[in-house]
C-alpha cells in the first residue's frame, strides 16, 4: 500500500481498475487476471470509497468509466508503468545480463547495416531480452523524455537537442532509383534539374529523406511532384519497380530485395548523405543493459571505422 495525495491506494487496486477499464467487463477482467470476480469488485469498491468518487457506471452487462474515472485511468497507468520500470531497473542492476534492451529504431532506416552488429551482440549476451519500437526521431525522443525508452538508432542524428545526446555511427549515401525502362537508365550523369518533371515516390512529411528531397529540389529551382508518400521502404521500392515513379533511398537498403526491374544512379550535382547514429537520455543514466548495448555499439563501429581506414 502507498500514499497518494492524502489517500491510501494499493497497487493491486490500480491493477484491477486498469484491467476492468480496458475490458469494460468485470468478469472478463477476472478471467484475464486469474482472480475471483468478487475480489475485483471488492477492491474497486474500496478504491472508490477511498477516493470518494464513482469510477464506473453500469451499462447492461458491461461497465463504463465515468468522466473522473477516465482522468484517474491516465494517472493510474502512469503509476503502474513507473513501478514496473522501477522493478525492471532493480532487477537489471542485480543482473544486467538478464535485463531488457528497449531499442528505438527510426522509421525509414534500413536494418541491414546493423545485422552483423546484432548477431555479435546477441552471441555475447544471449540472455538479454529486446523490445523494439519504431517511429520518427521526434517520436523516439518523446518516448525517451517520458522514460519509456533509453536508447534509439536514428537518422538523422539530432544536434543540440535539450533532451538527448547523439553520437554519429556512420554516414550513409542516398541514391536515385528508377525503372530500368525509364529514360534515366540511359544517362551516365544525372543532374537534379533533369528531374523537374518526374513523379517522386517518397516518405510522408516528418521523415528526413522527404525533407532532404524537398530542400534539394528547391535549391535546384523546382518543387518535386509527389506521386506517393508513405513510411515503408519496401512499398516505395515496389512502386518504383512498377514504373509508378522514381525515388531517393539509402544505399544499404538497395542491396537487398531490389527488383531486377530497378536501376540506380547517383546525382552528381547534389550530395544526398545523412548521418546515422545513436541517441540516449541527456538528463538521466541509462539502464545497465542498455548502457551495455550502447558501449558495445560504439566499440563495434569504432573498430569498423578503423578497419576501413
């Protein structure tokens, strides 16, 4: 039991309350939690009595949250989440090798360059568990701020961000791709201005590749014509293979699952490059398992860089 703004609440009561709120049914919640229905009803009744408010109202065989119940649900979920994170951190400090690496991965970033790294890391730390979360860099930074994530691999790498520190691992080149029967296939040198009338297949707003494309085209004196915008790399490659349009994608993703109907080229008057790196919280220490992952990651790419030199 713990004290919450002048009232005493049990973690068990919050757990029961959250489950009933999600299921909107006491019996179903009891089945999922493997406890008696009467036990859940009693704990929620005690919780309402302690709070001095009604959290649910009946609607047939179901229950629905009252307005104040909806407010309390948000806070309850945060409390339970923080307690679970605290328990996880305590377990990790006791034995980091059995912890969980919660890894954010930027949408629009190819996983292929990291496959060898992950294989080596998993071989050295076989008991670690992983939770992968994908999203835009801003979304991942937001999760780091809320404590729901500690480390993420992103492209581009934010600089001077108040919430996260970033470290560049490598720079990847972006290349132009088109159907093999497109007139571009016969060009040995491609200038950006030649693409003024082309239809582009790209990512939706908020993705760095789209921003790079628009900035480059504006510098070349035109606005790109967008035929499709999405967030899946394979869909973009597939649409190019169908002849729907052209696209600019990271070179690593073109090494795998690329149709023989697709040709590639570099644009010689504009450098399409972007940094790929890792971000971590600026204002708190990482969990031991994630810190171990980070140190291995930095060491791996440092060795790779020195080998390439």
